[in-house]
C-alpha cells in the first residue's frame, strides 16, 4: 500500500503490518500517529488478514472470555479506551462475525481515494470497534464510517467494489510475505527500511504507552548523516586523519 505520510523527501519508511481487528494493533495506534507526524519518515500500512477465510469467527462467550484479559492489559499499558458499547454490547453480540477482509478492503479504498486515507480509516475503524462497539465487518458500517471521514459515498462504494475480492486477497498475501521476510510472529509488526535497502524489524514492546519516547527513537532513523566537513579530525602523535 502506498505511503501515508505526505513527506516529500522521506529518508526512511516505517512499514506497519497490522490487522483492523487486532487488539494489539489498537494498542499501538498512538505510536503509529506519532510516526506519521515525524518529518522525513513515511509510513506504509500492510493489512495481514488475521481473521479471513477459515479464521473468520463469530462472537461467542468463549471469544469474549479470551479477549477480555488482553483488552485489560492493553488499557493498562497504553491508556487506550474500551467503550461500554464494546465491552457489554459487541462482545455479547452473537450475531456479529469477526472478518478482517471487508475492513481491509475499506482501508484500501480509502487510500486509493486520498493519500493518507488508509491510515485514517484504520484508526477510525479501531475506534468504531473498540469504543463504539460497531460491526466493522458489515459493509453498511464501513460505508457510514467512510462518510464520517468525509469520503464521497459514490466514490467510496465504487472503490470498495473495485478493490474487493482478488485485489484485497493479493494485498493480504503480499503483507504476509513481508511479515515472513521480516521474521515477524504476528500483528503488529514494524519494519524500518532505508533508501539503501537496509531493513530492520523494531521491537514495539518497550514503547507501548510511550509515544514521545518512541517518536524520539524513530527520529534517529531519519537524521541525515553529518557532512564530511562537520566530522572532527582524529589526531595522533604524527598526523591527523578525518
């Protein structure tokens, strides 16, 4: 997916491999926004399709009990809110289905319509799910969220239809290949790449809930090298070398 930072002369690219229904991806949303605001850094998003195909699942009592301790841990570590309509509404809505494909298509459509729109959609869908308790796998909800973000209804519907199915499947496959190459174990995974092709996976654990420190760390990846004239000479007993 195209970069979502409008930085014209970016030095580095942060690849964010995520899933719109991943709780720990919601946990890192403040870190993604901090990265997005850093001059010289592009952010590219890659939807990994965590709950697609055979991995789609309905909301059940067992699922509710599985996610509750993770949600509590995320709230404690990051301060990210979980709304009553999610905790006592969506998590008890046994008619809801957890399916990553439709929201991933919506994210692709938003990015196709507006640079940066994909990540706007990611974060708005996370809030719709975890705070507002909405069924973000439903096309009607996705269409409403797109309108809330200011997208033209007809243009969004056209882009969504065009990118559904094979295009979304190809995007998910490419994201999973990137995850495998990076040695990532799941979502979220962050990979920093430099213009010369160097790439490094970043351990996100130490930065949860520390957006300012995270942004300062990322700044070290985009700081331009010192010019030769600014380097200090190293002098020995017989000569000096630069």
